[in-house]
């Protein structure tokens, strides 16, 4: 398959359902993240929730990935495999989840704090999350792929953080990974042009130290070369009326964590749709 696949208004509404199922799954996981829980236990909770609600885990079996969630603690960036190691106070855990429903994928991610984490790690989480919204603001008709990458990179590098180069966001639809690739780095005005009806996953992966990576021998887990922490947030966004329309939401995570939910209002035409 080649080329960007534009979605109709009806398809975008179907995709919103898939995205929101991931959002609700992340909300369930948020309520269960605590010291002592294993990433495999969290994976089971997520798989059960998705199946109970008429979805199919989107990652399970995709490229032969063995689980429902990618679980990447601390220095792991993405694609970590759930296991029996309990999370401990001070850890961070990046949780990436995909769902297939009605033939369309949802795909988004959140990095959780386990108990109290170090202030410098908290800062990395805050900056990465804000960089995601900076990127989303640039996803609009008239802009190009490089504008989103530039917005994310510029925001994060001001704080001295490393932007992972090897892994990128992507178009989303009936395939988990469609065109275009959406790097978290780039130059303004470069790359493919955004048009009405595009749907993408934007997903900054931001390292406290070097942007360089290693991969574990399991063939999956990507981690930082300097073993410093890395953070990952991901949202699904459509272009509607020329502007970014968020299909996924962190509302359910914020509710589970007792956070105030405000950040996303500018990216959703109808607040009742979440
Ligand atoms: Mg993705
Ligand atoms: Mg993802």
C-alpha cells in the first residue's frame, strides 16, 4: 500500500470509537498502576477490558508482538514486553495500547508515575506531554509533516532533552501504520502536506539524556543508550474543517489519577464526544 489514505467524516467517527476504547483502557490501567503490580498483570487487565467491550487488542500478534500492551519502564522507550517484575516506587512506566474495532485501529500511549518520582523525571514527563500538544497544534491544513516534527523537537530540545530518531508517529486507519511517517523532529515547511481527512498518531518519544538508542536481545525493547529515563505520549488526531480534532483523550486517565482535565478543549469541536 502506498500513499496517504484520506478518511470520510463517517470513517473518522468510527475511528473515534476505536481511539476512545484505547483511552478508556488507559484509564483502567491508570487506576491499577502502583508499586508491587507487574506489567503482565496490567496487560491482562487491559486485554480483558478490551475484549469485554467488543474490541480486539491491536498489538497482540501484530508483527508477532506477544501482548496487548507495550510496557516500557524507566530507560525503556517503547516496545517493552510485559513481564513478572513488579513496579517499584519511583519508576515510570510508558504504556502503549492499540485496539481494533469495526475494522479501524486506535493507538495511544501515556507515561505513568509509580508513587513519587524524582523531580527531574516529573519535568521530563510534563515537557513530553506538552510537546505532544505543541505537535498537534501544527497538524492542520496548510502545514507539512516537518512542521509537527519541528514543533515537538524545538519544544523538547529547549529543555536539553533528546528526541528519538529511529521511531516515529504514523498515519492510522484500517492499518496500524499508514503513511505518512510523522517524525518527532524536522524542519518547518518540509515533507508531505496535510489535507482534510488525514488521521495520524503523533507520539513524541523523549529522552532525558542522549537521543541515541539500544535494542534488547528480545528483538523488541528499545531503550536509551545512556540508561537515563525516556517518556512517551501518543494521541490520535484527524484534520476536520482544516484543524486538528482529537479522537483519543486523556480524560479517563486524568479521572483515574484525580488530575484536573483541561488541556484538550482546543482540539475538540464537541466536548460531548468523549
Ligand atoms: Mg503509534
Ligand atoms: Mg502506540
